[in-house]
């Protein structure tokens, strides 16, 4: 009988300690996410984010990570897009010469320009699905940003601030720089 009482006591104590540890871990996770409000680069308030705010912010971050992955194919063709654009601009300036009284159009340059435009159009068509995916992801990010904003909007009604900084565990932007000329968030 004494063994059963001791065993029950040990079991209950273990459960309580494990529960306390999980509760402590959950609350420290939320306090690791903070919102700092600044006015003219001076900190005017700092708040620990609640669970709803943290979850909304993490959902926003997850969508932003997806956006970075979707940007890769576009970044891969960015140089080629720039080259085509520069060629088109150069050929346009060569094809159309406008002097005081005359307008001269060189059809050979216009033909070359059409060829470069066709290459650009083909490249754009080949990557249209990438552009569409970016547009869709942008909409998702906008929705997640709205969700996050909804969780924090009323929290700071009585605070005069012009910038907001969010700090979280493993924040890679530890070199935050305040911009004192930003107005009207």
C-alpha cells in the first residue's frame, strides 16, 4: 500500500513538473516575440506579443519564405531581361532620329528592334507561370499581413509612433536602422 501511494505521488509530481515545464516553454516563446514602437527613432513602447499575434506573424513569415523561393526563377532571368530592355531602348534611339524640322526613321533598326522585342516576349511567355505564381503569392502575403495587422491594430491606439520593429528569436535583422524621416505609418 505504501508503494502505491509513493508511486501515485511520484507520478502526479512528474506530471505537474512536465506540465509546468511546457507552460513555461510556451510563455517564454511568446515573450521572445516583441513589438517595439518608435517615434523619431526613440523607443516609446515595447510589448510582448501574445499567442495570436505570434501565430499571425509566423504565418506571414512562412508566406514570405515561399515568396523568396518563387523569386528565384525571375532573378535567374533578370540579367537577360535587362539586356533586352537596353537593346530595345538603344535600337529605338537609333531608329528614330528627330531633328528640328525633320523626322528620320531607319526601318532596318526598327526591324532589329522587332526581333529583340520578339525575344523578350518569348522569354516573358516562357516564364509567365513564374510571374503568375509571384502574383498569387503576393496576394497571400497581403492577406497574411492583413491578418497580422488585425491582431495588433487596437493594441497601440493610444501610442504616438511612426515606426514599428518586430523582434523574434533568431532575428537575422539584428542591425536594425531607424529612419527618422518616415512619416505617417
